């Protein structure tokens, strides 16, 4: 059996189709290769950068007590972004669309920190840790090669450290007056160059202080003072504090329990000396008693009998009102009854109060007071009116206790 012969025309046609397929496949492979290469080229970063080179490092303070200040190095960032933008603008094709605001946002995303940026000494090193918006960096085709670096400390001024005890060694904190109205005086007697320039003030100062109060005194100084004198305290200015306890040799008596009976008795006796001129209150007393005053040579003729003790009240001012104008720290009010008579023989009983104020207890247990000039504070025909004037009307400012001689 003989083989079948393929016509020559058909054979040539097959060869042509085969060649076309080869050309088409080659063309597709070429195009794909070009596409892959172009994409790889387009995805390459424009610039590579170590983020730690974009930081500006400054040192302030003093040797062995310096501080590192980190901020964005605007010149370095400007240079980087200018190159990146120029590369973007000159590129034929872009895989992403970049806006001008993206460059601004990248700059704003830069931040720098250091874990050992305090207590620095010249010659030491600090670590720098940088960060940014990495997605934005990729969009801008910025390749981040590193995010950490180091810097060497320099430029810190050499100074001599002094201890806290030396700061307060020659500070005089004194209190004058009577507790709880002591006034504080702070005197800096130091000859030490830095300390002599310091200012000393109380933390949460008060106008007046009481015996036993604790006062915190703050010493303040500036870097300029340290540079000028060549000294520095071995701790920050905000930690330069010392406590002082207020002490006084005298305190106003603040409780009736602390007022001896013999002093009350002396006050009662001294108070009788206030009843000298009955004409001062006589007319008003007689009018309140519905009696007619008698005048001789146009002068009243009232006289006092012997005053009798009725009651006594010891008042101590509330702490929050101590020192306010018109308020004494304590009052001993003594009420008497006394007969007032006039020339025609008519008489009536009046009630009067005498006040002694600001009785002081001394540190040695003795007391200081002035009973030498007693004066009548209030007088009336009505006993309730006198009590109201000298006792009840002070209930909003004083702690009031009745006492007995």
C-alpha cells in the first residue's frame, strides 16, 4: 500500500502558520518581559535614606547633667524631598499619583526620640530612634535603610556641683508675732557664689502661720546663674526644697480649758475698774427704765454702785477668720450688774459688759495679758440686750464658751 502524498501547496501553508505562531509567541514573551522590566524599574526607590540622619541634635545644660534636644533637621529633609520630587517629575511613567501635600505629610510624620537623653556628659553617646509614616515613604519611593543611630555629646559647660545641704546652710527662716498670726521672714545669708543669687520662697505661702505648721521652702536658680558662677546644685531646681516647722514662744489662748481660773478672777476684779463715769450711759439706762433723768447745772448726776459679777464668756476666733480686720484672736467678756443712781435718789439696775482681748500663753507656761485699762463695751437696762451684743452676735465668727471664776 503506497503512502498518501500531501500536496505541496498545503505543506507550505502549514509552515507559514507555524512561523506566525512562533512570531506571535515571541512577541508576547517580549512584551511581557518588557512589562516586567518596566514595572521593576518603576518600582525602584528614587532615594535611600537613613532616618537618623534627618535629626538635629542639640545639647543643653552642664557636663554630667546635660540634656539632649532632638528636632527635625529641616535642611536635610528639604534636600531629600527636593531630590525625590525631582525624580518623580522627570519620570516617564508613575505607578502612583503623588500630591504636593504628600511631601508635607511625610515631613510632619518624622519624629525622633532617645532613651538616654538626660544626665549627659561630654564624650558620651546617645541612641537615636527615628520613625515616620512608612506607607507614605513607600508612596514617595523613599527607601528607609535604617531608623536608628547615635550622637556624641559635646559642648556641655563644666561646673562644680554643690549639695542641697549647702543651699540651705545659711538660710534664716524666722517667724515673728503670736501664733496663729505669725509672719514669716526668709533671709539668705549665704556667701556661696550661686546660692547667694538664689531666691527662696514658700510653696503655697500663707499670710499667717501657726505654731507647728510645716512650711516647704523652695530654692530657685537658673542656668544663667550657673553659667555665671560655675556652680550647679546636685539636683534640679524644682527639687531644691526643705521643710521647716513653725515654732513660737507665744500662742493666743484658743480654748477655755487652757485659761486658768486665777486669770479669769483677775479679769473679773480688773473689770470693776471700768465703772467710773456713770453719766456715759446713765441717761439711756434711765430712759430704758422709764425714769426721768435729773440735771444739776445742766449736768447729769448719775453714779455707780458696786458692780456684781453675773457671767463670763470666753470666745476664740474660728481659724479661717483669724487675722481678719476687727476680730481679735480671743475675747474674755465679763457681764456685771450695777446700780445706777442720780441726785434725786432714784436708781435702777443696769447690766454692762467689759472685754479683755488677746490673752497669750507663753512657752514657759506663763500668760501675758493686759487688764490695765478696762472699758465698758455694752450697757443696758436689759440684760438680754447686753448678752446679745457681746456674745450672741459673734456666733458666726467665734467659738463661745461660758466660764466661771
